[in-house]
């Protein structure tokens, strides 16, 4: 990074703010270059959550995990308090429940598997939260229904998205008992999502295709991997703005 540019206040939207290394399903780490615009789009004036100086955001994520962008920068940009929770407390349901009762946090983002574990231990553990977001794998309706029945937070949200699209691409609010698969929902503000066929054309309704995402959250590319960047990032011929990312999800 050219720090002289930063010192003179000439940071552009597309300049790289951070790099997250993710292996996905390949097992080989690759550095995802996240621009400033992607973090702003995630943390400010979005349509899936809100933060203010009245909020206490649980900092649960390792800083090498892209959800930390929302925790850290979401708190700092909106004047919220950031509550750090150590790993032992996080992974011990009884300790986590005690911490929640003592600190009164309002907001958290958590992996689906850990959400399931905590809810099965204490179904009303999130009842006093304003916003609880979970994601990283398919939502479990048994855990969600336990939470809804015994003490739902004001906003319970299933979030979906790859690191290559600024952490979250879509969200689904869970307000009642869920039957069957829980959707990934609607697109995050300043984002795009398409289902395309093998010819990169819009798939007909009901036809299986690949989920392609775009908008302000899309990464610049992979650090030092121009070949992989060309393979996974496409020119946006649908809206004509920026580029698209191939999620690989059907």
C-alpha cells in the first residue's frame, strides 16, 4: 500500500482497504482484495440492519474473518460500542449466556452452527437483542423455530454472501415459525444478484443456474492471481456497472 496517498486523504472508493484470505472449497488460500466502497456499502445506510450510539455490538469474529468488517467498522462508523468476547466465553454456552445477561449487548453476527448450539442450550439466549444475524451455511429451521418460540430478538436475520462480495449479498428476516428450507432472501442495498445459465444468460424461473452477485460490494479481485480473477469475476453486461462475481452456488 502507498501510505503517502492515505496520508494526503486521497483514498478512492476502489482503493483496497484490506485483504482477506479464504480457501473456499479448494483448500488453497487466496487473498480477496476488499475496496473501501465495499465496507461503506456493508456498514452504512443498508437495508438489513441499523446501528447507532445506543447499540452494543458483540465482537465475536476472528479479525481474519470478513464478518469482522461489519463488527468493527459498523460500530466505529455509527458510534456504537464494540464488546469483545473471548473465545472461551463464546464457545461455552453457559458462559456466553452469563455474559449476555451482564453486558446487555444489542447486536451480533454469528455463524449458523454456533447460533444453533447456543439456541439449543438456552432457547431464549438472544431474547433481549435488537438484531441477531447468522450465516455461513444453510439455516436450520429447528434452531430458528426454537428461537422464535422461546425468545426471538427484535430482528432475526439469515444472511448469505461470499467474501468476494463484501461479506453479505442477501438477507432474510425470520419473523415466524419456518416450515421447510429457509430462504437466503433479498439483496443487500447497492447490490445485484442474478441466476445465470451456462451461457451467462438469465435463467428462466424454476431453472437451476449459478448465483451471480454484483454491485458496490464486489471485490477488486484476487491478490497476485490474475488468472483466477478473470475466471471468477465477470464484466457486468447486465446493468453495465462494475463487475460481477461467480459464487459457484446453484
